[in-house]
């Protein structure tokens, strides 16, 4: 990231929010102060950071099975830096987001927020990320493509006095609402500021302007720029505010987490990480439009891959959520049926030829046949582990690890856990722990071990990554 600049130059860096929703301080249900003590050490000890993320088309979405988004990619780099995994809580309203944060159900509020003195009473802000400003969203006239700019300008609102007597829709309690009320007051209270639900999304109001359901709404400049690529009939050139500083938020009693985030931010700015991510999402509007309007985007469609129907049918055979199997397939092949590994594993589910032979399938390059074998193999593994791991959720982890590294290595780890007083029916900190230990002579030479040495970091990470992606799919893809 580069250092924060002023006015127009910063708009290049500014992402998309002035989602400065101001909670009602009269609302007793709103948590204005932290209810728990949970700082960086506790986050690291438990191994994950929970980020509360806004429900927009840009911050977090699934495209062709891959989790993407401007906010998501920044958060992934932050959690990699902190050496913890990332968990996402997806919400639409800022009031709910801050409430979750102060109740301890989130650790970082990854809504870029306008920094205000009032908000500092119940949040701690990171160093400013960028500046942005508010603009009016209005629909261009029907024949706008045929009109020269000077003629078009005369048919659009370019001065706030032109809004007198007009309805302007804004999110309830938002900084957009506050700004419009201030403008209306200065004009003698003659703008009709219509507040939508506190859980409404700015993008839904922008969509209503584009379709003609309402005439005006307010957004920040950069989210307006993104949405104008979806809806070219929108005008976003009427500025309504001065620049405001934007930042993320954490609980006021998490100073060490705040410091760690700020240190990471400085490094990300210095190394240009922010600009790389920004360019990916905002410098190529055609690519952005293709991603967000694709049938394989969670923003516009309901599909993960061309093979969803086959995965759903296979999932029914073994009683799994199809999105879990989809997460496996993405991990194995990125949904590419033409992939072959260095070891000779083939296709979507990376099936070894001898496994195909065992289940009576020869053409593993055929996606349907490949999935058929993969499902049969999963069913076989599940049946084996059902003998010793009764809990289906725990058993899934054993199955995933066995699919990746082989049944025998995981059985060895289970024997080691039993021998050393751990729970052989639990994965985390039990069988998983001893699977990692199989790279040490003390353990892989133990008499209970049958297949010996294993550098098993891979399968342990495989289980974590598949399950994390499954959790992400569940946020965006219908079951």
C-alpha cells in the first residue's frame, strides 16, 4: 500500500464503502462496550481470527469455486501474517456487525468505516486505509447515449438545491442518511430523506435506481464506480461530501490486535500489496463484470462448477453436503477434469488408475466416471471409519485425511493416539497431532505403526482447507 493521499488521488485507492452506519445509542440491545476480554494472544491460541464482512458483490464472493473479494483477500493476507486461519461472518447491517464484534462473535470489523468521534466511543479504529466521499446515484435519461455531455448535464441533478421536494433513499442510520439530513437542514428541510431498513444494503438501493423503482440514493464514490459498470445507465458524478477517512474496526479492549493489524497494514502499503489487489478488482471493469455476472458467481448465480448436478447426486449416495464434496474437488483439481498430478492421479477428484481399476472404471478422464469413482472411494472410507469413529462430523475429517494420504497412515496415527492416552475418535489435537508426529523416528518406528514414515503436514492442511472452504461455500452457495 502507498501512504494515504488526499482528495481525488485517494479515490484511486479507496475501495468502496462509506458504509458509515451510526447505531442508535438509544437502542439498549446494541452493545456499545465489549462484553468479553479477547485480544491477540487469545486469537493466536485458538488459531483463528473471525472477521465480520459486509454482504456486497465485491468484498466477498465465490467465483468458479474460488473464494474471492477485495476484503477477503486483504483479510487472508492479514491472517497469514498473524499465522492464524480466517473465519468469516457475513452480515448486511453495520449495527449488527458492531454488535457481534462487541459480543465477541467477531474479532475485526472489515467494513471500511468512516472515522468519527462518536464511533470512537464504542470501537477502536485501525490506521486509515484511504479517503472517499459521497455521491448521488441517479438514472440517466433513456436516450443518454445520443446526447452530448453538456446537454445530458442539464437533465441531471448537479446541485443539491435541485433535490428540494425530491425523495432520496438512504440506509437507516448511515452516514449517507446523516449527510442528506444535514444538506436538507441547510436547505430548510425541503429534501425528503427516506430511510430504508438498517439491514438494507447500499447495492440494493443502487439497483433500484438503475431499474427505476426509486430516483435517488447515495453511495461512496468507489462502490458507485463499481456498480456503474453493472448498470451503465447510472450517473455518479454529483459529489455530496468532503473526503472522509476510512478504516477497519476492532473492540476497544483489543490493543494488541489493533497494533498487529496496523503493523501489517503499514507493510502491505509499503510493499504495494494493496495496489495489486485493487488493480485486480477495479482496474479491469470487463473482468470484474464477467466475474460478478457469471452463472458461476455467488453474486449472480447459484453454481460452483459445470459438475454440480453430478456432485449433488453423488453426495446423496453418502449422505454428505454436496458443497463439501465440491470443496474437495476444488482442492484436488480446481474443477479442471484434464489435470494429472506428478504421481499419476487423474481428473476432477484426482483418482489413481489402480483405484479406478478397483471400482471397475477405466476412463478416469471422463468427469462423470471420475466423480463416480471418487464417491465410491469416499463411501468406502466412510464405512471403514464408521467402525471406530461414531460421530459423523469427526468421521468426515478422518475420511478427508485418508482420501489425501491413504487409509493406513491415518490408522497408524489413530493407534498412536490411543497408545499415548489421546482420544482416537477425535481429530483436532488427537489423531491429527500424531499424524504430524509420523515424521519423527520416535513415532514412525513405534511397533504399533505399520506403514512407517509420513511427512503428513499435507493431509493435515488438506482437511483444514477443505473444511474452511466448505464453510465459505455455505455462506454464499445454497444447499
